[in-house]
C-alpha cells in the first residue's frame, strides 16, 4: 500500500474525539491502538489535525475492562507474536495510551483531568493531565 493511500486510510479510521460506547473485541481494540501508533509515527496528526502531540484515552464501563484494555496495549512479543506484529505496540509508543472508567469522573466531569488515568508504564498508579493541587471531587 502506498504512503498516500495508507495516510488517507488512517485519517478515515482514526477520527479525533472518537466516541464509541461499544464493546470492541480484543483484536479490534489492539488493531485501533496499532493504527494510532502508526498515525503518531508517520506524523499524520500534524497535518490532518494541526496538533503536535496526542493521547489515546480509553474510557470503559468497568475497572476490569480498563485493565484488559491496558493489558492489550502492553502485550509483549512471544513465539506467536513477533516484534514486527502490527498488534504489538512498541515500548516507546505505549505512553500514548491512558485508561480509566467512566465511574472515575461521571459525577464530577472536571475529574477527567485529575488523577483518574492509568498509564501503560505505571499501571498500578493513577496519573493526571494537570498536576496537583487539582482536587479530585
């Protein structure tokens, strides 16, 4: 596939502020994460959306689903999954992805910027977009 066609396909598939409250299969979810990674690596977001950086925020209905999504984003190569597998997100790109549940900020939407996000490199800790003292209500 040529570069122009690939870029057009990525732009079509990866709309900013994508809001899909549907349960994606693990394969579809990992495929989307792979496409976001390709979008970042090819700098498509610079021209298409006029932004230098972006993050992929995954909001789920339960903590279990958030944990599962985080695990999909951090899968390592093994005998059946090679480093070149498009469903393996390179270690240096995993910081693009953050995970939480809608329960973390549903009653107080301003908490979306507070410490409600789990990152792939420190999944056991909650992180935020704006450092403290932003209170979590």
